[in-house]
């Protein structure tokens, strides 16, 4: 029987009320659980947000390197690469083929493994997080050729910019020519590819012979064919008649045989004057070949032809042929090498600059001279993931060592430039000192910390030119004649790294040696720090999304505390300040794309 409108069954009403209360309770519990989840999530976010105050979030990547048969490879080198193929870290596998790279910033990287008798193996687009495991396989060229497809590449396949590429049966890139090696095995899909590189730089500097003032430079690097590389660079001072340096280089990979390269450079320095002549011109042609002799031996041999000329009515010319050779034998983490060199290369804190170094020139008795010699060394080194150490013995025969001084008053006086080269832009003079021989020892230890930070300490012994104090004003000839070789020792410490967050790359070094020395101890050393206190900073201002290029600010300060100066008053009242390294500063902007 129908119930009158407006009347409810008490039982139904009670059930509905109970149902509503139950639903309200469930909803309240759900809301409470969601609030708890949000609070927990917020706590986690706060924890991670506060983490940088105590230490940057770090990640690691580890794994095992094996051959195609599954045998672990001992002593294989594993490199972690950025998208632009620059190296973030390099380690070696242990006795079980394992590797570990720690203290990394989470992101996308590539992993590259290399070993004797194998093609390098590249794993692209590796996403590195807190703990990432990536195993790599090394293959021989014969094994790789067995994978090639029976049919040609499909017409609708993905295109790329590689000039020479082999594809697997799945139509994925298998073998590629990279800019840092002849052949590489790609084990994952297409990733970042090397492009045409260009670098523009504008700097201002003081305290550098031949390079003081405003400078502009442009560098272009191209790989027109898979195994070829072209490099061009021009450096000039605006608003001057000349004062420029240009360079052109070519490199050809020869596969397993090695590589050959040739570089030519010319510099014009009209502001450098000599004995009645104006303008110093230099030309350098360097040719070299790298050879792989077996699985563990690599040899690099070549020579540098040098021509220097002082323009003017009484022009002076100097020439030299400077050979060099380096033979290294590697076994696991240990390397033994022999090196012979003829040219002293200046120390360059900014390794991103591509250039060929020209030998220093000076003048003696009105004749142009080239600083060179014969250097021979035998060394041993051992590198592990976190540390390294090296020891070597050497013997030098140095000819025409350059002595440099700051001329504060002469400002181009013909009396001061009678037997020296004078740079009108920096007020620096260069004279050739007496030739001498030296024997010595070098030793260094290095430790690598998290965040690409490094600490290095080194020791060197040998001979250097010293200049004693003179009690009275003397002629320039008397001052130069007082220089003579003397045994000396140096101690150096260097710190470098990258500041997390700002990505500032920095390097600070201090090298101590007796203050009466005006030339370097062990001048042919390849990794010695500049004398006294030096600071180098590189600050990215804007970086592209893929991290491949951008704008950065650079600053280099040499001999910050102005140490090691030897003052001499000449008979004409001029003051000369001799030093192994003048205090100088260089700052500017660089754009890479």
C-alpha cells in the first residue's frame, strides 16, 4: 500500500542516516589520509630542498665491462661524457671488470669503454640517478662486421649527419667515426652528434709579452669527413696595423694505425722592436704522426719548423728544426714512457683554447735567437680512480734561454733595446741568456675528490738561471752578463674543481722557488704550474639546453703577489725588473656554439 507523501519509514531513515554517517566518516578518513600523504610529501620535498645546504644531491654509475664472450676486462678505461662529448670523469676497471663513478650530478650522459685490441664502445642517453648500473661490452672489428645486415639501409630510415656509418639489422647506428677516435661501437639509439664547433673570445690583458691589450680570437673546428678534422684560428688586436696570429690545422685518423696531423701558424707583431728593426714575424709548421705498436705501446713523433724575422733595413733571421717524440707503454693502471722534446711550451690554464705554441724568441748582440734545447726523460706513473702518482728523471741541454724584464722608464729607448727585444705594448724586454745543461728529478701526487675537485702536489729539481744583486748602477750588458746557472728546487701545490650550483670552474696554484731564479726549473715539464700564486676562473653565464655551448666569463691572474722580482738600475737611470713570470691579468668573454 503506498505510503502517504511526506512520511518516511523510520527504519529506512535510520539506515540512510547511518549510510550518510558512514560515507562522511570514510570521506573524512580519505581526506585525512590525503592530508597525511601531502604532509609526508611536503616533508620529503623540504628534506630534499634542505639537502643542498648540507651537500649537493649526488648520483653514481657502476657496472662491469666484458668482451663478447662474457669475460670481464681488467684495466679497461671507462669515460663518462657530457652531451657535447667532453669528459666528466675517467676510471679504470678492477680485477673483476667492475667500475664505479661517484659524486655525479643527476642527468643524461654517455658512457664510453676502451680496451686494447677492442673497438671503443659507446652507450648513449644514459640517465644517471642516485644509483645507476650500466654494463658495457667490448667487441673486436671482426665481431662487429658479422652483425652487418644482408640488405641495404631502408629508404625511410632515420637520417643523421654522420659521413660514414654502418647500420645493424634493426637499422640502428652500429659503427661511427667520432671526433675523438677512429671508430666507435654505438650500443644504443641515436643520440648527440658532434657538430661544427666555433668559439669567439674577446679579452683584455696586461703583463704578457706580445699579447697585451685588447684581443679578439675566433676558432672553428669541423669534421668534413668521418675520420678527418679541420681547425682554424685567428687572433688579432683591434685598432692596430697587424699584431695578429693565425693558425690552420688538419688531422687524419688512420684507424688502428694511428693518425697524422699538420698545423701551420703565423704571427705578426709590429709592436716588438729590436736593434734598429721594427716588427717581429714568426712562422711555425708542425707535423706529427701517432702510431699504435701492438696492444699496449703508442708512439708520437714529429717535428716543428720555426722561422723568425725582424723586419727593417738590417733585418735579422733565425731558423730551427725542433723534433719531438714520445713512446708510452701501458699495462693496466701503470704507464712507462720515454719523451724527447726540443721546444718549451708555455703553461696555458685555459685548455679550451686550440692553438699551436710558438717558441719564445729574444736577441743577443743584435742577432735574433730562438729558445730551444734537447730534453730527454724517462718516467713512470700510476693512475687509479681517486689518485695518481708519477716520477721521472730528465736531462736538458738548453740553448738561448729567455730572460724577461719589465722596463719601467725606458719606454722604447734605443739604449735599452740595443741587444734585446722590446714590446712597446707591455713595456717588457726579452734577452737571450747563457746556454746551460741540467739534470734533475720530478715527482707528483694527485688526489681527486667529489665534484671534479683535485689536489696536486709536485717537486722538481734541476738548474735555472740566477741573477745576483749588483751594488751600483750598471750597463745593460753587465746586468745580462751576471746571469748564470745554479742548482735549485721547486715545490708546487695546485687545487682545481667546479663549484656546484654556479658551475664555476676554478684553479689556484702556488709554486715556490728561490727568488733569485729568473728562469724555470725543469722548463720542459708538461704539467708544471706557473711560478708563485696564480688563479684561473671560468664562469658560465648562459648555457644552451643541451649543455653544448654558451657564454662564459674568463679571468686569469698570474703572480698575484708580485713575487720573484730582481730590480736593477741601469747607468742611464732606467729600472729593469727581471722575473721568471711577470704579474699579469687576462679577462674576457667567450662564446661557444
